[in-house]
C-alpha cells in the first residue's frame, strides 16, 4: 500500500519504536531514551532508503503498482542465532504472473508487526525467478522446523546406515536422488535401480557412505540446517559419531526426501 501510494509515512506505525526496543530486554544494549531514539532514527532511515530503492526499481521498470495484487504472505525463521527476527516473503500477481521477490525482515509480537529491514530492495519487481524459489525455501524451512520432520529424517538415516552395513544396495538406492548426466533428471528425481548405470552409481555412492560411517556405532544428530545451492535447497543433518561428524545432505523431490551427498570430517 505504501509503495502504491508513494507514501512512506504509511509504514511509520510499523517501524521500531522505544516500546519495541525496550521489549527486547537484555538482548539490546542499555541506552537512554535519547540514545534509543538516535539508534532507531538511524535504523529506520536505512529502511526508508531501502523502501525508496524498491520504489525506484519499480518506476525504472515502468511497473504499474496499482496492478500488483497480494496473493500470499509467508513468515519463517531462517535466523538461527536471532530469535527476534523473522523473514517475510510476499507472493503477488502482476501481468498474469506470480512472483515472490518482495522480502522483508520483521518482528511479530502482541498482535503487532514491526518492519526491521528490507534486505534486497533491488531484487523487488525483478521478475527474475518464475520458479518461486524464495517461497519454496520458506516452506521447506517451516516443514523442517517441525519435530516430526526431524524424527522422520533421523529414522531415514538409520535405514540408510543399516542398508549400507548389510550391503543391501536395493534398500540403499530407495533413498537416493539421481546424480547422473541427464540434466532433465539430475537433482530432480529418484535414482532408478533398474538402470545398470544408475545401479553402478548407487553402488559407488554406497561405498562412499560406508567409508564415511566407518567406525561409527552410535550417532547423535544435531540441528537441521538449510543451504541454498544451484541444485536446490539442501537439507543438512549432521551426526556426531566418535571422533568425527558425518553430515547427510538431502534434497526434497515431491513428497520424498532423498540423499544427494555425504561429508565426514574429523572433529
């Protein structure tokens, strides 16, 4: 709305104020009201500059903001060491297309939303990603943050380890993503054990996993992490094993979570 009306003042009720600063308690340095106001003025000034850059980007591309229609708002928390901030991704429609290049950093508390930052103002209205990767990443983040997802992934890792120890290539291959040369399938589909070449790849990968978990009897898993790479959003599950850490790396394909890589390193 503020962009459509070219009126930054419409955002002022959502900008951090002294009450918000105080609500953070000891997470923020102790300051006088004057010092807090100076700090907030500087921070909110940066937000205004980013807002102006967003507006400039739209004007430069001759975008009619009155034709931009809000479709969906997704909140998620990618900030591992910051429990005060959330990411907000906005899905919108424009000229018969759906886009998600409007992203913000916010804080929600007591029924109020504070705007903390606009991290990528020049990306807004760029129409560069029709795959809606930002929305996909947000949904993956929400899904993987659920305790039942981690429990399911831990159970899958146990099955993978058991299949390796039993040298059961068929059971092992059920958990693998295709990593071959077919670009239409690479990182996008499950491995096909009926194909002789893919079966050979599965056996090679099983040998690699076997070397990675060698000497490991008991695993203690850590927190799930996500990494955006060219292949997609990697779901990483580290496992503490004796004197090394083994990291299992998965990609989601449809409703399946498939193993695509593994890494083992000494502590």
